[in-house]
C-alpha cells in the first residue's frame, strides 16, 4: 500500500536525521543543524503514530491467532475478543490520523506573519471596526504567546483605523492567522449613529508570510523611495522630521508606507519586509492559479458579496461563511478568543485536502 511505503520512508529519514544531528560537522553548521531539527520536529508525530499503528496491528494479529487456535475457556475468549475489537478500532483510528499527518504541509506554516487590515465599505464605522479587529488580533497574539509589532498605522480622528499593518512573531504564527484573509462584515449600531439603526460595514484583512531577502530578490533600481513627515490622529505617531518612508515598486506599482518609527532606517526596514511579503504572496498566487487552487489570502475590494465572516452584534453571533459555522459568543471572540474558529477552519482545510488526495488515488 502506497501510504505504508511512504511511512517506511519517513521512518528511515527520521533515523537518518537522528544520526546526523550528532555529527560534529553538522553541529558546527548552525544553518544545517537548524534545518534538520525543524525536519525532525515535523516528522516526530508521524513516526510516533506509525509506531502506535504497528503496535495495534501486532495486538490484533495475536488476538486473531488465539481465537483461531481455539481451546480458550469462556472468560478468556471474551477477553481476547475484547482485545481483538479494541485493537481493530485502534488500527482504524491510527490509519485515519496517519492520512492527515501525511498531508503535504504548508511550507509557510512555521513562519512569522504580516497582517494588514483596511477599512472597506461603511465610512467611519468601517474604520472603527478595523480598530476592533486590530484589538481582537492583538489580544489573540498575546494569548498565544506571540510577539506583535506595528509596522504602520493610519488612524482617524474618532479612534478608528483606516489601515494598519503589523507583524506577529512566533512559532506557527502563519498557521494560526492564514485563514483570516478576506472580507469581514460587521452588523451593529455604530457609535456615530444617533438613531439606533443597524449599519453594515466591511473590513478587509490580508495575511502574508514573512520572507527572507534571499527568497525574494528586489532590484534597488526598481524602487522609488520617498520620505515624508509622519502624520496621524495619534500624537505618538507625529514627529518633526521626515522619517516616514514610502516605497513604490515600479514594476508592479505596489506602494508600501511605514511611519511608526522615529528612525528613517527602521521605517525603511519595516517597509521592505512588507514589500517582500506582498511580492512573495503575488508569486505564490500565480503558482496557485496554475493548479486551480483557490486563493486563501484574498483581500477583496470591500464588496459585501466577498465576505468570509459576519459579526452580528445585535444577535451576539459570529458566522464564518466558508464552513457554515456560527458561534454565539461575539464578546469573547472580539476579546481575542478565536481558537474555536481557527481550529474549525484548519479541520475543514485538512478534510478538503484528504478528499482531494482520495480523488487523486
């Protein structure tokens, strides 16, 4: 069976890495050592589950042999039949889990992530909800033990956010944020609405994996770099020097701004990180389009028909339209408790990949 041939290969690779990480030449090469440690970390769950599977198979075969041989008294036969059934169930359970563990991993899952939030349809209420989402993701990052750093923020006079970009640093950050890309719709009575009417607004979110300079080469000649004076509603973002940076990537027309730091150098460094992430995502999208895979980081234009999730405050519910999940816990979700949503999306994505793998076979 193809799956078990692959599992045997995984075991051999695991054993090989275990030998190599004690090789003095490997230990002295930090880059190679780091790569091998990441690989062994990813292989360990598969190897452990495969051992569990083989143990269950052995138990099952021993029970079957005892039942075939006969000569068991009633009490012993009942015990062996129980062992036979339990080991059979364990085999099925392990096999299902192994199918999931053998699915191709998203190579970006372990990366840090850059999140961009922009107000969409709805004017000032959209900006206020963008601020609510920014707060939600900030609290979620803190709860997961991630570090968060603002790259750029453009605030409104009423406490909203026109746009904000920030980096989340931590193991597996991209894997936990990647399904947040898309249009988020809010239905609530705005703070700016005196009549108490429910308004519908949208906010767009883009989630980009952080990439290294070597992964995305940018020709300096393709960049137009402008400096300007930082501005914004918040006093902490205003200074008297032209430290803000605007980078235009001439071949694509992409524009990135960063004005959160007082240092022009730091702002340029942050802006380049965002630009590299956007260019990387653009190339990934081209590749995904070629294999007819849908784009998980679709930002959209703010059009309500593109929504991935709705936050309905009068009814206290949050609905993710991609998987048809509705949770009546909007207050805790807006306070960063989004693990239930994230876990459900990850599960649905794995199920879709398993179905695709089954169709391919």
